C-alpha cells in the first residue's frame, strides 16, 4: 500500500507490530501520525467529526501496517521464534483469564456475575481456533 516493508522489522521486545529500521520508516510514522494530530489540534471540528476522521485514518494505518507485516521477509528461524513467542503469549493470556474467572467466582456473592461473556468468549474461542488449526493442518 503506502509503506515499504523494507523500512521496518518485526517488534520483538515490546509487543506486536513493527519497529522502524531505516530513516524512511521514521518518516513514514511521522507522515501517518501528523495529519491526525493536525486535524484534531488545528481545526475546530465537532467531536463526532473528529471521531470519524480518527477512525478512518487509524483504519488506513492499521491496514497498511498489516499489509507490511504480511510482506516482511523472514527466514525460517525468525518464523519459528515468532511462533514460539506467540504461543507463549497466548498461554499466558489464557492462564490469566482462567485465573481471573476463578478469583471472581471465589470473591463474588452473585453467582450470575461470575460468567463474564467476554472472558468466556476469549477462552472458548481460543479452544475453537486451536481445534480448527489442528484439523486444518492434520494432513499437511
């Protein structure tokens, strides 16, 4: 799209996303963030208009970053390390969600309040995605 994958590298130490590795990557970030700052700071727009402009601009940035992440060149070792890091992060998230539900069940007086639909969806969705992935990769 707009950005070049050669300007960035996968963020390894601070979450998900990209880190600039060239000066063009830093310029790209500046050019993508500056219009958003200018629109919200200089123009006197209604809050609804600012929300709409922000949503559209952030969507464009996210699509471009996603496109660059797909097209980044990685070797087999980097892909394996990324897969292991993603797996470990997912296990940690599942553990914390399950632990949070247990704590909530022990502390709360209202049994109906224990089943948080967002946490349940995350846990069961993770199980479903894992099962579908194994089913898909079974014969590959």
